[in-house]
């Protein structure tokens, strides 16, 4: 049975519990680089299960979600704006995630993430309460979004770490 949006939110926020979300996000690209450095192309492209993404697909997904969150955080400048959920599986298929080069994809993610973190660190504190209306999860403040994406990172890092361990990396 698939998760509800509320169950997903709780699960993802559980990963970031007690951690500084900006610090967690700042470490993601470095941690990914460390985890994949010893993995060969076979391990990077191997799905742990037919319905689960490979490391290459996870990296491509992280790039797309970094673009999404970048836009969402900027939209919050107009508090209350509606935002739509995305169909990550449709994007994975449409943009052919398995064919992405993992090293280029990781570098793209790193640059996008650094840009977003610079923006967040420069924002005045009063804007962190601005919100959007997510089509599935409802009201989300900028602070909520930052916590969600930190948890999202930690969720995918755990997946990559598991794949790397099984692959001997």
C-alpha cells in the first residue's frame, strides 16, 4: 500500500530529526562523492530491486528535485502561492535517468545545491515563515521545505550507502 502524503512527510522528516537541515544539505554532495568513488559502472547502474532506483537514477533524481526546490523556495517570496507535486517516476522515464553520467550528474547537483544554500543563508529570517500551498501536503513554510529536502537527502544517502555496501564499495 503506497504512503499517504502525510506518512511520506513524517518518514522524511524523521531522517532529519535533531539535525541542522542546512548542515545536512551542505554535506550531501560530499557524502555522495565518497560513497560512489569506488563503485564501478556496473554497481552504479544496478538496481537493488526491479522497482528500486540505481545510484545513477538516484543522482539524476536529486538533480531534478534540486531544480524543483529551487523554484519552490523562490516562489515563497509571494506567500501563499500554490505549487504542484511532481511525478518523479514519469520524470525518471521521460528523462531516461539510467543513461545519465553519474559524475556529471553529481557535479550538477553540487553546483545547484551550493547556489541554493547561498540563497538560503542570505535570506532575512522573517521570510522563513512564508509559505506555499503544496497540492498534496498543504501549507509548507520555507522552513518546512528546507527540513523536507534535508530529510529527502538523508533518505537517498541511506539508499546509496546500502547499494555501495552490497556492491563492495
